[in-house]
C-alpha cells in the first residue's frame, strides 16, 4: 500500500518543477489553469492537442514532444500538409494519415466536440474516441488537455491506484488497453482522496502523479 497525503503530493509537484519536469504537452501551470477555467480553443489549437495525443500513444513523452514540435512547425509553414513530407518525421503511416485528417477536418472536429458542451462526459469521450487514431485511453488524455477534469487511467495510474488501495489481487487486471472496472474504482478512490486533501482538480493530480511515476519519484 502506498500512502499519498497532501504533503506528499505537493512535495512531488515541487520536485518535478525544480527539475524542470513539470510538463505534459504543456507546462503544469498551463494545464492547471485550463482545468480551473476551461475555454473553447480555436480549431487550430484543438487539432494541435489532438495531434499531440496521437503521437503520445506508444512513445515516451520526450519523443512525442520532439516529433510534435517538428510536425507543428511543418504544418505552420505548409497549411495543406502532404503525406510524403510528414512521414519523414515518423515512419508510421496510420499516425501520419490520422494527423493529416485531423488537421484537414479541424474545424468540423472542434465544432462537433463543443456542440456537446451540455452533454454528459461519456458522450464527449465517445465523440473524441471517434477521431482518427484516438482510442478510449487517449480520448481521456485529449479531453483532459482540452480542460475536462478527467483522468487518463494509463498504465502508471492503474499501477499506482492498485498500490494505493493495497489490492494485490488487482495487479493481474492492470491493462493499458482495457480498463478493468475494479482497477478504475481503485484509481478513482485514490483521486477522490487527493482531491479532498489538496483541493485541486483530479485532472491536474493525474498529470503530477503520472509524471512522478514516469520519472521514478514514485517507486512502483
């Protein structure tokens, strides 16, 4: 069992910031501000966030950010991106086709998502998961980066949630591609505890905990 208190969380946050590791697609401060005061992004910004999430799946954050910067610099100079150009940044045809499709249809996708503003979260996630190369886990990632107070539930968070509740029997159910309901409940218990402790959005707590696991500040 791992104990997570207010003091533990803020110490992790401070250590990440001191080491210059306080970022996902953007800095912790930007992510926190968007979660506390979400605003509708431009179509270009919506596409930029979606493209980052497409690239982040299956890659380290460092690699995803590097490729994302190159792709977005290319698109800024070439508003009508070509597959033969963009494939040079990453030899993955499915991802490159998805990136081009997201960019070309960015207005439609952005408008479609924000037309669901009054809908329940599941409807929004279902919509995002219908975008090219966006799955259930990455839909949560994208929704959070757009300002939804939601958790990504990736492999690190699943492991941490199970460790938090001290359920050894759940370890075999941890699966990055298929979120088990009992594992999700363990993660949700952990987040509810830290929301009470810190007063912060759970989407922000998710970012800090994930990064702390990924860089080894939390040992699992």
